[in-house]
């Protein structure tokens, strides 16, 4: 954050600009980081230092053309730089050519055995290639070089999760969370370990998901998980509140999938059962807009809700007329 502030004071400094861009990247502020890296690239087109981090952003954003251009430019500038090899590795990874990506990450490591990013990124490639043993070895090398590399700890956790070893996975996710407690992804990962059949620690899972939600869960995993855990324990009112929050998030993000349908179905049925008939009708009407296998159920529910509403209104009218006659 200090570099972000310094960038305002020294706008012409390439070093400060690179560090500010990296700071935004580490804070997962990818748009801001990309903008600064683009400025840096224009100011110093032959600069390779820090451009590997820029390539990570282009990879995350799936910017094929921009990453291809950056890789080509890096080769022309200096193909023997480890950063260049890393950029090319990211390019091949984005094209799902994982073996070629590993080849270039290995080249980067031949040039610099302590090049942390290459070990971590190579670990990711081995996971994609379904080679967990090689992935674990790569991540361990990264952790040996820098025990504060939360990405490598997280990678180890994910690999052991794939191997269905939740106790080990939980240990590594905890390490990542200690280093980066504000990252909601790590709290969600811990929650999923606690939910596993082997651990089955629902209360601990719930706390992890709540921590994730409080830390701005961008992937939107936590709200649905919290709602589902409350539903499983029979606390339907709490499940209702979190499902309401979740449908608001899904609407804001423009999501249109099975998660939306499941959430709307729960809200429809819960509101119907608790007498919130206007709200239930609203959710049920939305269900019909999605089509699919649930349409017939939604139509039947809507008839029931409207009949209940009609009966409730008639009862209200009767009560009113009786009170007036009294």
C-alpha cells in the first residue's frame, strides 16, 4: 500500500510504478494492476522485470491476445530471462498446453533455481496434468525458498484435497490463512475441509464460511454454504436470511444457473410455509422464468400460493365484517 501512495508522489519512477502495480496485484485488484502495468510497458517497452506478474493478470483475465503479444515481445527483447520463460509458460497454460508450460517453467528454473513464481506455477500445471506427486514437490520447493509464499501453501492444500486427504489439506490451508487472513478463498477452502466426511465438523465449517463472507468473498461461495449448513441443522429461518442475501448477490452478479433455481425454490417454499405469501409468490414467479425440469413444480406451487392468498384475504374480509357488525 505504501508503494501505491508513493506512486502518486513519484509518477515518473518506473520502479515505484512496478511496485505499485505489484501491490495492487497482491491485493487482487487486477483492473488497477493491469492499468499500471500497461502504463509501465508503454513507458519502458524493453523492460522484462515484473512483466511476469503482468502475465499472471492477463492469465487470470483470460486475455489471450494481450498475453500472446506480451510473450512475443518478451522473446524479442530477451529470451534468456527467467521472467520471459515464465510469461511464455503462462501463455501455454492459458492455451491448456500444460506440458509445454512446464517446459518453460523448467527453463526459467534452470536460469534461476530460486525463482519462486516458476515453482508455484509449475505446481499448478502438474495439478492440471493430474500429477499430484510432482505438484507437491514443486510447491514444497517454493515453500522452502519462501515460507511466506501463501500461493504455494494454498496449492499444497488444494493438491491434498484432490488426493482426498482433508487433514493434510486443512493444515496447508491454515498456513495460507495465517499469512493472508483477509483472503476469503482460504477460509472457504478450510470450510470445505471441515465439511468433508472424514472431519464432519459442521460448526467449524460454518465459522470459516462466515469469516469468508466477512472478508468479501468474491467467488460467492460462502453465502450459499452458510445457508445450506443452517438448512441441514434445521435452522430454516437463518437459512432463509442467508438465501435472501445470496439471491441478491446472484442478481447483482447477473448469474443465471442451477444455484439461482435452488435458492429461489428454497425461498418460495420457506416463505409459503411461514405465511409470507406475497414474497413466496414473487420468488415462485421468478422460478417460472428459468424454465427447465422444475417448471411443473413451480406452476403447482404458484397455484397453491395463490389459493392460500385468496383464503387468507377471505378470512380477513370475514373478520373485518364481523368486527364492523359488533
